[in-house]
């Protein structure tokens, strides 16, 4: 075939890309893979297009996108955008989130600075690129930027008839809104997702399954939520397994199932670089899922330690989710001062994330309740209930101990429908009060010394105090924790993470 014929092939690919990828992916893939090297040198984006199609066909056997080598420098705006987008996708999958964000941001800046004519010439390939930018921001944890890119991808796909991107963008937007507790917006975007479609549908609609499941969880329709989640097909999008496990954790029926899910999460995490599982949305989602399951399995100290092991960026939805879970864990252990400190920086900081705001208000209501300010507690709870009712997002209320919820409902019985109150109370856990919260700072020092040495005399020598002083403090520690032996004290300290060797 002459070069002019290959140029015509490239032109046809550019013009009909959206239609071909949605309806004739096999033919498109065959055409792209047959392009000779000299054509690829002239159009480097087509190398990346071939890799993209290969991934869509299910060829990769791992969850990490490895990309393809570039045959040469970019020769057009589309080449530049494609290479930046590919670099962003590779860095994102490898856990190099700052690098991924830089590449996605640079691509977006290039597009914004381009002329109207240049954007028109990009129309066929742009929806796929914007979809990848949204995915980068979703995994970085910047929900607002992710939704912005998904909405732009949806609009661009509408123009050129790219059904695959339309469904993926709508489903992804619905999922982020659902995760943020914006039930109204989530349902609007779910209405844009059809019930079935072409070969790509199960992959494209996966986030919609997650969104539907989250909405059911928010209404405590847990049996329906489990049935909804069972429809999720991860085979075409295995890297989204952390979201699947988070939703499974939120609907876990009992301790045995919790142990099984923990085992699955640990096994899947072991196959990824540590940086992937300790930062961004993936890190936060895995931590929250593991914490929920550890708590359900009866290990409150492990649950709290899992949440405290990661840094949380309060400016991102991922970080807010982690902080809210951390505060709820402290509240269930009776440590309301710590819970209030955790959520305090979030107050008024995440008004566009009802789930975060609702959790903040609920935790503050519980803290005021235990401080004896019932008037303020009732006001905070009523605000949390009103926000939850508006968005149909009640899950954040169930993060409080059941006993606290019962008292708050008694203070404001008009705040929630009685049917919702019954569902929330049936899902909320009873308080597992941390007995070591009541210890003074000196008693914590004595506790650590006693559990780290063989005798009270050794503990006294370590603290430079008398043996009688140690015994006096130890007697107070026994009384406050409800045990009467060093062995029992040690077991209790391990359970609640207060043992110096824990």
C-alpha cells in the first residue's frame, strides 16, 4: 500500500474513531495494528491508540497499565495530549500520583490554551483522553476535578456519538457523587446509564453498579445492596477492586464474612506496590474497608490503628473519608475529645460533600451530648439529619454508637422518619468504650512501665519513683479498667492498642 493510502487510512480512523471503537472494536484494532512503522512515526498517537485498544480487549493479565514505547516525538496537538495522557495513566497505575496529576494537568492546560479550530479537529479522540484525566483525579482523590473531566468527557462524547465514553463518564460521575453523599446528583447521572449495551458495557457501567450499591447502603437496604454489588464484573476493570471491597465491607453480614473479606483485601494488596495502597483514593478506600471489617470482627484497636497509619489530606474527598472514619472509630471507643479534634478542621470545609458534613455534625452532636450540652447536641443532630434526608444519605449517622443515636433521637424525635431511625439503629454498632481513655497522663506512664517490666520495683526504677507510688497508680488503673491482675491488664491493653509492645 502506498503512503497516500496509509494517510487515507489514518484520516478515516480519525474521522470515525468514536463509531468504530463503540461498534467495531475488533476491526479498528486490526487496522491500527497493521499500520507500518513509518506511519506510526508520523502519527505517534496511534501507538498509544493500539495499546488502549489492547487493554479494552482484555489482553492485559495484570492490574497495572504498562503502556507502549513512543516511536518518536509528538508532531501534533493530539500526539502531545495522547502522550501526556498515557504517561498520566501509567504513573497513576504505578502509584506515582503526583506525577500522574502533573501530566493530566499539563494535558488539560494544553487543551484549554488551544484554538477552537484545534479543539474541533480533536473532537473524535478527545472524549477518551478526558475520561483518562478524570480517572487520574479520581485516584488522586480530587473529586471535584474528576467530576469536571467526566462531565466534559460526557459532553464531548455526546457530540461525536462515542457511546462507550458516554456510559463510562456518566457512570463514573454517578459513583463519585454517591461516594460524596450527593444522592440527588448520583441519581441524575445514573438515569443517563442504559441497562445494557455493546461489548464494552460491563466495563463502562461498573461505576454505576457501585453508585447504585452505595445509594442502597445509604438507605440501609443491605440485602438489596449485596445483590446489586453481585452484578459488578471486575474482570474488565480489575484495578477498581478496592471500591468493590469497600462496598462489600459496608454490607458485611457478620464476623466470619469480615475475616474472609480481610483475607481477600490483604491478598490483593500484596500484589501492588506499597505506594499504591498507602496514598490517594486507593489507600484511603483500602484503609477504611479494612477498618470496617476489623471492627466487625471484634478488633477495635486494629481498626483504629489501620486508620491512623495513613496521612489524610482534608482537601480531598479521599482524605475526608479517611478522617471521618477515624473520628467515628474514636467515638465508638468513647474518645469524644479525640473524635472532635479530628473532624474540627473539616467543619465548613467540605460543604459540597454531604457525607463528610453529615459525619462532622453527627460526631459533634455526640461530643456535645457527652459534654452535657443537650441543646447544642440536639441542634447538631437535627442539622445532620436534615442534610441526610435531603440527599437520602443516612449511612454517616450509623457511624455513631447505637447508644448515642438513641439519646440523640430522643432529643429530636422529629428529625428523622421513624422507619429510617429503626434502620439506622439496627445497623449501628454498640459502643466499645476504650477503658484507657479515663487514665491520666501519669497513669499511662505507669501502665507502660508496668507492662514493659517484670515487677513493680522495676517499673519504679524506670520512672524514678517509689514502689508505693507505682502500686497506688496501678490500683487506680485496675479500678478504671475493670481488671484485677497484670495479665488481664496486658490482654486488655493489647485489645485497645494501649500496650507498649503493640
